[in-house]
């Protein structure tokens, strides 16, 4: 099976087809899911001497991991100031530190394994409401004074306009230590590192179920794995595989387009660098330039299983609302992916008896938080659970109505916030 058509698939480096599981085998750990979380868990476990099998239903990073916007922000999806209000300064600083460790892990993996994934520094957050224009200064000061993070600076309207050629932003925040990446190539690099470390990786091996026993038996349509531990890393593609955690997340679909190459001069006039950009809307617009001077633009969501029939026409109005000067630009690629969110937008990481670890609900921070969740699960399985326990202590609420009624509730909620975005 090939990857869904996207700019990332068209520019993938070193994609390798892995075999389908067609026998019964044993391992110390069976990882279910070949996205950032599963690949990270498998690689870190193998480096600790564990015998690891990874089962992927489609291809490595077939889901949101290989289709995302490629932005790697600082902190958690819930901002540090909001975390202070809910959990106190000490705990908020603790989670900020974990997010910094997640960014460092990405940089270290790219360097160690020589992953060609177009890793670039910088991210700009565009403020789109006038009443929030003074917030960047407060935010930058809070990070410098309370989080020992001096890498964020506030931008006024003119400075923001000089960096991003849109009239939509009234101010901005620039984080020099945030990053962007080619997500599929980063995932493929992790997969190569994992197999080099001894991970047995199987594609087109969808898990149909597993026993709640120790050791557990994990069944696929073609074979089975007997393992002492299971790592469940399905995120937005969990479906009905694990009802015990399914009601904690809401799968949502997000969509991206890639324009034709704009040329170096036009691209630089549009965005003055290779940094990522996102705005402050509840349904976020996010975008950046590719290394061949295309605009990669993400905008719009839906909350059902299917994608729009014409994704390019669905996303294009979001792009033109910010960049009307691109009205004559051709769209070369359009694609979507399914991620998951939690009620409070904090990651859901934990352990189910007797031997199942899981991580999900990264709410748009899947590259960094998702990858790091795999690492802390590996730490917990190999005997060091301190960082895992910090994540597992987060309160994650069940969606009202559980898996049955969460979709209509989400649609009503998103309608409310989309109206607020327009006011």
C-alpha cells in the first residue's frame, strides 16, 4: 500500500516497505502503531536491550504523523500561564521542562541518526484580535522570568508584518527555539534507527485485538505476538481497539495544501524565513515555506470520518483570508489526517492493568509531545517511571456522552468557537 498523496509523500526520503506479520512470534514488548509515539517507544526500548515488535496497520507514519503541519512548538498545548492557574507554578514549570526535553530529543535524534528531515528553527504566533495586542510582552516576560526561557520576543504589528505578509495579525510572538520539520521524513528516519537497533517492524498488520493477560497475545489478521508488555500508540486511529481509553479522546480531521513553487523572491516577500507560523484562532491556521519555496498551509477541520471531496477547495479560502495576494497561485497537493484532542488539550498518558501502556490526545503537539511520550513509556517499562508518572498524573476528563455523543457535542462546541474567531 502506498502513502496518501501529499507533498510529504512526494518528497519522502528512504521509505522502505516492511513485511506483513504472517506468523506467531514472541517479544518482550509489542508496540501497536507506527507513528511518532510508537516509533519513539520502540527505538528507546530497543536501545535499552528489549526485544521489540512494532505492528502498523498501514505504513510507517501513514496517519497524522506523516501528514501533519510540521510545527514543533515550545511548551504543552495548554499554555504555561493557563497551567499555572490550574496547577500552580511549580507544576507548570515541570511540564515546561518536559516540553523542552522533548524538543532536545528531536534535535538529538536528527543529529545522531543523520535524519534528512529539513529541521529548521523558529516559530511565529500571529495575534489576530486587537484586544490581545498587549499579550505578547506579558507572555515573553513571564517565560523569561518564571521559566528561564529568554528565547521569545514580542513583535508589534509592523515587525510582524515585515516577517509575514498578511494584514491579519495585529501583533506577534517569535520563538527562536521552536522548530519545523518534514514530519514524514523524520518518522522514516526514526523507523530506520529503530530497525537498526533491532526492532522487528511489520506493516499492513492491523491489530484486531489483544488479551488482558500477562503475557498478552496480540492478534492480527495474519499472525500474533506474545509479549510481556503492550504499548498502545494509535492516537486518532484508535477506533474501538481499546474502549477503556477511547472516550478520553476526540478524533478530528485537519487539512493541508501545498502551493506550486513560488520562486525564491516571491516566497521571501510572503514569509521572511523558514520558520513556522500559526495564529491564535481556536481552529488554528498554520503554515510555512518548504525548501522548494512552496507555501504549506493548514486550515479547517471536520469532525466526521470522511474528508471533504475537494480538500484544496476546502482549505484555499482559509489561505486567501490571510494571503489574498495568492489568488492566482496553483494548488499542487491537498491532503488530510486524523489527530485526537482531549477535553482540556493535555496529553493522555497512562497504564492499564495488567501490562498495557498508552499515550494519546496530543491535541496538535504530536511531533514533540507524542514522540516524548514514547520515550517516557520506554523509561517506565525499563524501570524509571518518574517522568512517566508526571504525565500520568494529569487529570484527563471523559468527553460528555462518551464515544457515542462526543461528535455532536464537539460540532456544537466548534461552531461556538468558530463564531468567536470571526467576531
